[in-house]
C-alpha cells in the first residue's frame, strides 16, 4: 500500500529532476522540417505468446518470448531498460495491454504513449507496490506543475495478468484497470495541457532505483534497487492498438501542436472514430489519490525517464512501413504480394482444382 507520507515525500523530492528528462530528435513545435509520422490507420491485435512482430522494435535490451507469458522485459543489472516501441503512430485511439507488472524495489513497469512534441499518456507500476498503478499525462513536455499524476487501484498487479486500457479521444482520456474505469481526464480538466498529437506506443521495464539515477528518481521509484534479489521481469501477453484516424502518415501543419493542425496524408483525423470498438466497463473505481501539486508524479519522458544511467526515456524513435508493404491485423508487416497470398490459395492449388473440375465434368458427360 502506498502511504500518504511516502506520497508527500516524493512530491518534494521529484520536483528537482523531472524537468531534465524530456528530449526528442525533432520537435514539430520548434521546427518545420520534421519527418511525418507513419500512421497505423487501423486496428491490430498482437499475441506475443506467438513470438515477436516487426511492427514493434526493441530498445534498451533484448526482450524474450515464451508460449505462456508472451514477451518478458527483464531487468537484471544496472542499465537494463528493455522496451518495445511501435514503428507507427496513432492519432487518438485505444491501447489495451494484457500484462503482469515486474516486482522489486525501484523497478518500474511502463506503458507510455508519446509524441514527437512530447505529449504523453502513461501507466506506471512500481515494483515495491502491488496494489496501485500510477496514471499521468503531459502536454508538450511542460513540467511547470506536477499535479497531473494519480495513484489508482490495481490489486495484485504482479501476481496475475490484467488488461490495462488507455482510451484517448479529442475530448477525453480514460484509463481502465481490467474492466474498471479508474480515471477520466477531459479537455476542460486538463487546463490547456491536453495531449493531442500523434503518439507512438511504448512498453517495458527499467530501474528507477538504480544508483546512477538522481536521489529524487530513486525515491519516486521506491528504491534503491537491489539487483541481487533479481532478475525482475514485466510480462506482456498481448497488445491491441486501434487508431481512431485513417491515412498513411500524420504531419504537423504548423508549430502549434494542436490536434486541429494535424494533417492526415491519405486519410482523415478521427476517420476511424465511429468504427472503433468500445471498452466494456464493469465497474467504477474508488476515488484516486493525487500525487501532489509540486512533484512526485511519474517521470516525464517515457520509459526509463531519468536523465542519468540506463535511460531511454524521452527519445522518440522513428520506424516506418516500407513502400509496397502493409500492416496485417496481427501486427506483422509484410509485402503487399505476401499479404494477398495469405488471403488466397496457392496458384498451384488453383490450377489443380481447375483441372479436377474439368475432369469431373468430362466424366459426368460420359456417364450421361
């Protein structure tokens, strides 16, 4: 259980470190020559118990795969921060991650949606606490205040696989634990700080309690981390990603970063909104606890969001779907010809079938 005194302590300690943790290769609110973002433009459902898919790239370490647990992100030593990052972006949408959080003091499991201009929506699980998950959001990397984070109930998050959902539209963000709505943020609630630009999907584990990190980060992560008690693994069985927009790519029409300025090449922003599936809500959670008004929230900048050792946070990583290749619903990127072949019988089988049909017709004619 997260105590009130601990929450108060990290509120003060973390304020000094978060502002140094944001970085992006090309920020579209500061430059006009940034590359467009590859759009998902559809829904995919990836079953990691069947192995890796090429629509997610590994960074910070090498995830492992198994038939039972799916993909595992293991922190065994200082500097480990394995994660998977999508090669695509979504422009509003829904992400469902079925996972088991990593145990261990100072160990952090993360699900992060992050844009090139540093809009961000997070789930973060602290290994020292098996009862709560932290939810947070950021707008264009701004960290003037730290009153955005909340502690939300997530009982036995390390002992069982639970589906966690972020459902993000132009009007509100919903966070779900299982079928329970634990938090909702509306545009009005955000006070001009609402995340609204195309985002990548990232998830993985890292050590906030590593001795190379700042004291504020270690305290926030409920560290320090004792690696002799590891290794510590976050496990993800599956991820479902639904893009509420359509198109091949998303680009910033100006430097404002507002969703109205985003241009969908070959599609439409919110073009999939009416066709997207809905999350089934089975309950509403008890009131959440804010992380504080001056700090103590989830580190801005993504997985491993520390300015010191072992960090991959805050860095946007670009991938792309090559020309002539397409995304399949299972999250695999394949050549157009291969995708077509998967939806029809092999050519040899078609020829053989035609010959059999002709022979049968001739035989029936002889009998007549």
